[in-house]
């Protein structure tokens, strides 16, 4: 996602716009730009890199006088994060400038049409079609031209538009991407979220999809898609600037946990078109795929645990052996890797030093690399042969949540895609699996709706000396990540253990009251783990079980049960991890920990 902000008033716009961009930086920060209208001439300054670079370039906005302007901070989706792809974009005649947050799904056909009409494109973005459409439809009426242009768009957009013929006005349009209007005194604003506004005003108007707003220093007029004025009532923002950045949540981590239905949908939906999985960025042909003898997944931390979970789906569906290796180990082992190896690299930040080093080592041995990363233009994304972006939006909390689930969702998607390409799936099975993938966002949402008991449960575990997480197969993979979440934000010791392995020694540690989280969500083997519940209960353990809704037997065995919706056992981990994230969050909150910035940790470990 990106961030947009606009201002029109009686003081210079540029410094205000730059401040607004800084407040939106968590939404994306691979490039930024600003356009200001000064006496009927629009000037633009834009650059790849962080907003700080744009501030230096414009001397804090001093080099761009003018009382109306728009600005943008980018989370690239179409076109690399370069100066030319940065927003704002300008029409050929220099009369219009546009900033955009969202994805124009029909931009290719519009681009062809516009190029056929002689419009010259400078960027590889989807956004640029918008500014040329406005120019094409302009006959002297600014609002009408914007309305005609947006009527041609399919997809999601929050737009800000400048027109040099009307210097004291900016236009904002909303369709499926967030856009809020700020009401000032002798000045007005628009922004992607209240974060960018609350320093100047707490009186806001919320635009609905299909609405267009005309902003002048004295007025805001909102119109519906027919051009009919829509009366709006102002709302009062009660958040402080800090809370606003968290969208009203107490911590970024909780906000990002709750964002997961949207994030997983953003990772999957653009890649499932007309019931086919389209991985355009992964250009390996079926013939080349058939030449792959082994897949190695390498990553660190939670990304490594996502790989442990994704391994089951890839091996089961693609019949290719998958070796999941810690990057910090792989780089110093004698990796048995050659040109018949596909290396899958997982990294939210795309900057983890160990992962980069392991990736380079494997590339030097001939492996082709598929990277699944979140930060566009990151080092790993640049080094990889193929990159599938997670599109989770910036993840601020150090403890990853939506990063893990979007990574894992893309691994599932890849497994089904590759199995179909290898001719290993019937069309019926292919469509069933696609349906299961498409249902994941709402199943994650259902977990939130089913588990109000988690805050109370946390108070049963927040003083434990240690917590065991046990499970088998995909449940064990979830146990690994669940234990890490608990450790890294609540500082309680937690250990994930293969449930079948307990009796080979570790069960000696199970004493009266020892908390054990037992994951029994994989319907193929849940019964085995339920037997392990009886084993540890017999030794006095306090058991919290995770199970699929409808499993009533587990109620007779565990002290507490958290139910989740069922899905294909191969995909279950991405649903069952949600209550484990929330359990760790509420235990950490109970213990007063610094949840978003846990001690000793960093969001990206860019050193060995
Ligand atoms: C996850 O909660 C941790 N912050 C950490 O384990 C992280 O997953 C690991 O450092 C890998 O980071 P990356 O995904 O950015 O490469």
C-alpha cells in the first residue's frame, strides 16, 4: 500500500505535505514525491528512497512555494521503486498531476488505448494511465474530467489531483482504498489515514467508495458518482498522533494481527484470476520445473518457520523433496546444491544478512532463486531470479505476524501452482485447492470472532517459567512459530517439541502445573497428539489445546480448548497460528512488555 496527502490553503503546502508523508511512512517508503501548484504552474519533485531524501532535495519544501499540493509515499506494486516510477505523475501537457494508492487492474488496456491516442508514458506504473485519461477528457471542467477518467478505472484507488487551470483547488477520489478529508480553518486536507492530518486538525470527513471531493481553502464539496452533491457530517478524531499511527490499536502488533485477513487476501487475490493461479513473476517453465530435483528453503526466525510449514504442502503436492535450512547454518555447511536445485528464500525485510549470504552461496553453486519478500526493491528481491512480493504492507512491529502468514500463504499458492504445472493435479483437485486458498482470509477472520477467551487465558500463563508447544507435522510447524512469538514478546521461555518425541526424554520435565500448548488441528493426526495430552496430563501438566471446531473429544482431555475453523490439513498452519500470536500478545501485555519493540531485537537483522 502507499500513502497520499493533499493540502490547499493560504500558506505554503510543501512543508505540510512532507510532514504528512513522514506520518504515512509506515505505509510504504521505497520512493516519495510532491507536486505543488504555484501561480498556475505545477512543479514536481520525486525520488526513490526514503522521505528524508525528498526533504533534503526540496530543502524541507522551501524550494517549492505554492498554496496547493499533493504528495505520495510509495510501496511499489507495478514498476520498481525508481525516480521515474515515483508519484506524482504528470500529464503530457503539464496541466494535471496525480497521486494514487491502490491497483488499477485494467491499466494495460487503458495504456494501449492512450498510447494509441498519442499519449507518451514515462513510467512502468499502473497509475500513469489516470493522469493521461484526465487530460484526454479535459474540456475546461476539472471535476468532470476526473469523473470521466475514474469511470474508466477498474480496481482500487485513492486519488489526489492537481490542475494548473484551477490553482486554488485539489480533488480527491475514493474507490476501495482509504481516503479521509481534514477540515481546517482557511485550509483543507486529504490523506490516506488520519495519521497525516491529526497534527493540523481533528475534524475529518470520511469519503465513501465512488465519492469525489473538491477542496478549496474555504470549502469541501463532496459528490457522488453521478456528480450530485452529498451532504457530509464532520467527525472528531479522538486519537492522539501516536494512537492514530496504530489505527486506534494499542500496539502495532495487534493492528498487524488483525490486518491478516486483508493481508493474506492481498497476497493471494491478484494471483488467482479466473480460477487459475498466475505467478507472472515466477517465469520458470513447466519443463524447467520438471528439471528441479530438490527444493531448498532458507530463511531465519519466523521466516524459517514459515518454510517448515510450507514444506508439507510442496512435498505432498509437487512430489519434490524439500529441505528447509536455517540460513545461518546453510551458509557454513557443505550445501548439496547445483543447477537442479530451486532455492526459495523467505524474508519479510529482504535485508537479513544471514539469508542474503546463504542465498549468494547457493547462487554461486548454480541454484535458481525464488524470493518471497515484503519490501519492494530490497536486497534479496534484487538478487533473486524470481520475486513474489507478499504485498502485506509495511510491518512495523518487530515480531512478525502478517509477514509470516502472507509468506506461508504464498508458499501454499506456489505448491498448488507448481503441482498443476507439473501435471500432478486433476482439474477438480486444482479447483478445490484454489477454493481452500481463497477461503483462508475469512477463516482467519473467524478465529478473531471465535476466540474472545484469549485475554483471560493469558492470565493463566503469564507467570509460567516455561511453556511447551507440542504438535505433529503441520501442527509442529505452527508450534515452532507459536513458541517464538511467546519468547520474543513476553520473554517467557517456550519450547516447541514434536509431540511424538516427548516420550524420548523431554517428558521428564513435565511436572505438576507445567503449561503445555497442544496443537491438534491437522485432522489426519490430531488423535495421536490427543494421546500425548493424556500422557502429559497424567504427569500433572496444565494443557491448552488448539483444535478444529467440532472436535468434542479434546474437551474431555485438556484444561482449556481454543477452536479454529478447519481447512485442508496442508494449509491449516496459517489459521492455527493466529490464536498463538494472540496468546503471546496478551501474555506480553499482561506482563507489561514493550510489545512493538521487544528488548534486544530489531525488525531486520542486517548484520551476521
Ligand atoms: C520474527 O518475529 C522475528 N522478528 C525474526 O525472527 C524474523 O522473522 C527474522 O529475523 C527474519 O527476518 P526477515 O523475515 O526480515 O528476513
